[in-house]
């Protein structure tokens, strides 16, 4: 069987084909995929990525799928790579699982990422970063407007609570050592292929554009991809998305829906305190919103939540009562999924 990496690298025959044609053909190829078993989410994962990726990433993925020529083994390998290199590391916000060879990036591209990985991420500057971002964000949760307890004597009115400094791309994806350097580079190379506009590398996870101040409940929902900020096209304006189970307490504090109960909840980010540091990046928040949609549409979000719940209730037993090694490893990673600076 032709390797998945060589299939991807040979795209010359597709260069003159309109991207929308390839996207339609890719959707048809995915639609006829035959699952290996009832836990095979290949069709759901690939169709969700095709639906929600930004245009460039969608074209890249569609071209690869068309190049498979209906090779179901290659489609399965692709879905496993997207799950293990993107969905699980972003959702678990912890250690990355074993990652199959990337279908999107040749070895030179991965080594180019490695060349940028000079210094692994550190927590030593987190307190200063939180202070700077609190000043930038007016000492408020950017989702709810709840005031941080550290606002002190400033003239602020409204409810107060602890807030966290949260990473959009998890801090864990900016932390590596020699043993996992190549694997981490694969994650970033694939992210760059699917979301070329993010403009962030593995050594830049502590850049303010990747940081956002959120109240505890909002942070938990954001980390679980049940809360997302989708750019509207207006400068620094976002439509707030609530996916999966509704968070009643959080909803009480979100901006009111505009134009009726089903209208959009909008928020506009502004820079405060005379600071010059960047606001959260629209491209990074768009990536987070797209992955939130992929996770929920593909069933991966529910699968991981069920795994955590069942692990809590019945001692690390996988959904449907069957325990397996991959589930237990994933459960271990999900156990440390919440990372923030208080």
C-alpha cells in the first residue's frame, strides 16, 4: 500500500482542479467509508473537519482525501492522526498520545518546526503575564465581565470572583524535551497546515495573543470546548458559542442574546490600562471555535466526557463497560486537562 505521507506529497495532479470540486469529491469519498467497528469515528471526524476548517485548511485536507482514491486504510490513518495530533492534545490540555506519521508534513517540514524550538515553555513568567493581561482586560473575565478579585480598590461595580489566565493553544503544547521534541513538532506542523493563519509557534504559547482572562466557570467551559469565541468579521467582535450540555450558571453571566432568545451573544474585546500588548488573536480563537465544532459534531467531545464520567463512577472503565489500554491512557491525559494561572 502506498504510504500515507507519499500520497499527500504528490499533489501535482490536483493543482489545476478547483478546490470546491475537490471538497465535494472528498465529502463523497468520506461518506462511503466503511467503519471497522462501532467505535470507528473516521467518517465523523473527517466530515467534521471538512465542514468546519477554514478555507485553506479545508482545501489541504480535501486534496489529501481525494488523493487516497477511496483507500479506506489511508482514511483511517488520517483520522487517527487528526485525533491524536490535534483533537486529543487540544482537548486534554496535557500529554500528547502516540502520534502516527503525519500525512500532511514531510520530514523537512517537521524538522523546520524543530529548528524553531529553542526553549521549552516555562511557568516562571506566568504571574507577570497574568498581571499584564488583567490590566489589558480591565481586570475582568472576557466572557462574562465578572471582575477579578485582584481589582483591589479600583472603581469597579459588579460581581467579583477569581479569574484565570488561560491559554488558547494549551501551555502543554509549548513544553517539550528531547524525547518528545519530534512528536511535538508533528503536532505544530499539522496545526500549521490546517490553520495557516494562527501565526504562533511552539515557543510562543506564552505570547499575550494566546492568552485570555476567564472566570473559573468560563475557563472550564473554554478548556472543554463547550464555550468558544467565533469572530464575526468586525474588529475584535466575537459570537459566543455554547456547545454540548448547557452550563446554567455560566449562561446567567454571559451577555444577553441579541434580537431574541435565539439571537447571538456578542462580545467585543478592548485593550485597557494603556497597555500595548496584543489582544487575544482572532485567528487563534477562530481555530479554537472550529475545533469546538469538530469535537462536538464528530462525537469526540461526548466520547471523552463519557470516558471521564465513567472513570469517575466505575473505576476507569471505558464506555459500554469495556476497558482498553487506549481508553485508559486517554483518561489519564484528560485527568489533567485544566491548566491555568490563578
